[in-house]
């Protein structure tokens, strides 16, 4: 019985567990998909914010360069409108450029690159560099060494003079660019550089990138094929872009944004670990929400399963009680006729290779007992027999009342002939000295017929008929005894 209950509980668990797991997996997949979408959104938002910061810095630098252009162009116009050979206070014009506090030196050179500074000192420039970068007739910018500051690189603004001939040049220190970039906005290791479209460094705020070509530095720091392909795709630069690469010993998130000057680009490098930290901090709230939802979902599923299992178990228990009541003889609390037949048939169908004994009991002179001592005493006899049978035999055996005073005892799984004889002898002794009655003891006897499964019959109907014929033989012999079906055949 316990095994059956355990099996029923397992069945209930499996019945609810698989749908619950399926539901949990479906919702988990939906939450996972949502988390992936949110993760992409957070990554995109973080990268957009960094790009927006870079664009802001680039706009400030472009505005700074534009102010130099705006300061230089009036002087250029004045000089251009002056006819050659006319005495023009050029030194004063050039010195006026310095009043903007943006320029530390200025110069006027002819088409051959020879000229003088605002201080009167002679200057000679490489005209190839000027002509190679000049775009149209407007002001353009170059990066070159200046002997005035010990050959250090500086940025020059060059304005061509169409009528006067030559160029007006303003020198300003590239270091001034860093005051427009608050690199401490991030982790303190953020750097920036200004490059041209080919990657040549105009200015860099980090010692990791001093002179030369930015992309050559990247190739030197990044030897893996994937990063090399990404870098190759960026040369020459044509639009705003970003990628992760090594600069020095750590990975850096690089943002490229065009300046509104020449074909120069502003590049900002933020340590990738810091960028990941920003993403993770923004992802934490979403992740916690998803984890809490998963926990709540799991708890909900568990509660639903537990509640339904408990309810199903209660239902099955109630059903089992009702079935037991339906299977039980109310007077003796043994199996009734229907239950007895069903249980024996179930055993026979599942255990064709085993042996069993079927005993059919009839109380001797039971009608006389009812007539002489009353039906109440007759009921007591039947109840006492029921209790005696349940006490003597196993719970796994089938014991039932199948008629007014008729009982069936079916003993299962009897392995050999010696056990068959032992058990039949024990049954024969049941009524050897069987008395009923609390005060006045009344001796009750019974006639018993026995058939052996499967030797005498291999199905319930034939086995019952064989046992019943043996019972008839016991009565013929004078009652108060046990007879076997095979005994009957041998004597006939």
C-alpha cells in the first residue's frame, strides 16, 4: 500500500512538474531575450554618451581653431588689398594677431616660403608642406616644427594671399588644445589626440602616442588579425567611428569624430575597463530586476506545483478512501465480492509464473446459528471470522466475504510445494477450536475447499470453480474439514 501511495505521489509530481518546468523555461527565455535587448540598449546608450562627449570636445577645439582663423583673416584682407611695393606696417599687423592671446608668433612669407616674423626675425618654410595641404583659398592648418620653441611641434594657421602673394601664418602651441578637453571626466587615464585623415599625429595628450602615425601605433600594439582588420577598415577615416584596441598594455575604447578643420579628427581613448564599469553600473538595476523576477517566478511555480500536488494528493486520498469503502464489506471490513474478484484477477494477470492458493470457506450450519441464536450473533460470528483471517494472514493476501457466510482467502507468491502444504495446514487448523461469544462461547466450524494456481486453473473463473468443487467435496465428507480440488479428481 505504501509503495502504491509513493507511486501516486510521484505521478502527481510528474504531472505538474513538467508543465511547470516548461512554463518556467518559456518565461525564462522571454526574460533572457529581454535582458539581451536591455544589455544591447545599455551598451549602445553608453557608447552614444561617450561619442557625444567626444563630439563636444571636438566642437570646442574646432571653435578654438575658428577663432584663430577669424583673428587672422582681417589682417590677411588688409595685406591682400595693399599693392606690392607700398609701405605697409606688416610687423604691426602681425603683432596685432598676438593680442588675441591665442597666438604666440606670426609671420608673413612669400611664394618661396621666405619671410619674417612679427619680431622681424627671418623665417623660411618648406613650401612643399604648405602647397601639399592647401585646400582652396581659405585658411588651413598644419603641424610643423618651430625653431622658436626649440624645434617642438606646433600648429600653424595658414591664410593664402591671392593679390599680395604669399601667406600669413599664425603659430599657436598645440598644448593649448588640452584646456578644451576635460579628460578627468572619466577615470583619469582618458587621453585624446588630434590626427589627420591618414592618421598622422597633430597633438597627443599621452606619452604613449608622441610622434608619427596613430594607425602605425595601433598596428604595433595590436598584432591579432581581427583588430588589424578593424584598424585597416578605418584608414582613411571618412566618418565618426569607434572600436576597442590596445594602447600600451591595456585595452582602450577609441572614439573618432571629425573636426571642422581640414580633414582632421579628434580621437578620445577611454580605458575599456572603465567603459565596462559604466555599462555594468547601468546594467545592475536591470539585472537585479530580472533576477528578482526569476526568483519570484521560480517561487510562484514552486508554490503552484506544491499547492496542486497537495490538492491532487488530498483528492486522491479521498478517492482512495471512497474506493476502499466501495471495496469493503461493511460487516467484516474485508474485501467485498467485487473487490475480491478484481484483486485476484489483477494478481493472476501479472504473475502467471508464480503459485498461489485459493480457499473458499462456508460456515457450517450458519442458518441454524441465525435461527437459534439470532442474526446479531450470526453477524458477530462473521465479524470474528473476518478479524481472525486478517490477523492470521498477510496484508498482501486477498481476504474477502463474497456471500452471506462464504469467504475467499487467496494466498500469493507461494514458492514451492512444502509452503503450499504448510499454508493449507494452517488454514485447516483455523476452525479446529474456533469459538465465538463474549460470555457463552459457541464453537464455529467451516468447510473449506482449496485450489492451486496455476496447477488447477490459470484464470479466476476456473480457479473459483475448482475451489468450489473442492468445498462441495468437503461438505460431502461431513463438513468441518478442508478438501483439495486434486483430491476430488483422484477419488472420482
